């Protein structure tokens, strides 16, 4: 029974916790962030292991630190607009402080929002 309990603990997703990427981020103007609606300055929120975009959110699960790169690889478990999907994403912080996200062959660079939306 003890082995089963340890197996369940090891395979259960991690409880929500802060990530080094928590905050409000935009690919647009960081002085004009807009959260929750489509805009050139649309902002995504990362908070306690949840990535929230426009009409969807993803749990950032099973983090793996990428050795000597200051990056983290996540399994993204997403829901939105009546659908569910998964993918893998690599997150890192650039020397400039920008958030770098690599997923499905695309790279998105976002700046931290400097004003409340």
C-alpha cells in the first residue's frame, strides 16, 4: 500500500506554485497592456503555474529545468472555447528581462507589462 501511495504522489501533477515567469507579458507595447481582449497590446498572464491567454488557459505541468540555460520546459495542459489540448513549451528570461517562449517551432518574445491593464 505504501508503494502505491508513493507512486500516486510521484505521478500526480504538481500543485500550483509560483514560477520564475509569473507576471503580465505582452508582445506589444508594455506601457499599454490589455488583458482579456484582443488587441495589438494583448497581454498574457502567468500566475502560479497557469498561463492565461485570450479565451484559454493552460496548466504549466511537469517543469524540467534545462541545464546551463536558465530555461524551463513545461507540459502545457490547456482548455478553451470548448476544446482541450496539450503541447510542450520552453520558457526562458532573456538578459533584457523579456520572456522567451518556444513552442511548436515558433518563438514569441514578450516584455513585462509596466502598467496595470
